[in-house]
């Protein structure tokens, strides 16, 4: 599939209720932290990036990771993995994008506005969330 069949869509991941003081980042195309930031007092953190979407839909881009023939997701790195060597945590959050409704993708492409995905950044045990994190909301920002 050529790039001429793909639309570039802006995405924003909003981490609500992150553990204060813990560094978070996107995972860059080189498997390194990208745009690291920490919440001072639990305020939300936002990460913006672009995804190319083709028919199917199929997802492509520097932050898009794959698992099997269908699953596509974005990693948020936490603690040591986000670049804080002194952090007691070294984890990643996996945020699925392959199951976003075609209607939402079409609206984002048409309006040229980002798809915002909100997640909760603190696990039930009070530590930073990790593994697959389910969105609490997906909408056009």
C-alpha cells in the first residue's frame, strides 16, 4: 500500500491521574524515550503524534507498534524506560489503536483534528499503570 492511499491523522494520548513525579514518554521509532515529562501534582500529561491510516484500516508511523496481523498499539514508557535512571519503576503502557471505529478515523481526517485517547495512569495498587491500559475515552479533540 502506497502513501497516496494513506491519510495522516493526529493523535493525542492523555494520561489522567498519573503518579506525581514519575517520568512518562512516548516510545520513539528508535525504541528510545520521546518527549519525556512528569506530572508535578497529578495533573494530566498529553502526548501528541501522527499516524498514517490506510484502507482496512491499517496503521503506520514512528510510534505504531504491531503484534500479530491485526493488533496495532502505541507504547508509553514509564520511569527508567522514560529516561529516569533513579526511578523504582521500569515499565510500559500499551494503548491499542487498531480497534478505533472507522467513523472516528474518518471524522478526524475530515476535520483535521486529533483523536484524543484518555487513559488512567495510576494502577489499583497506586503505582504507575502498565501492560495493556484500556482507554476511558476516545473522541475528536
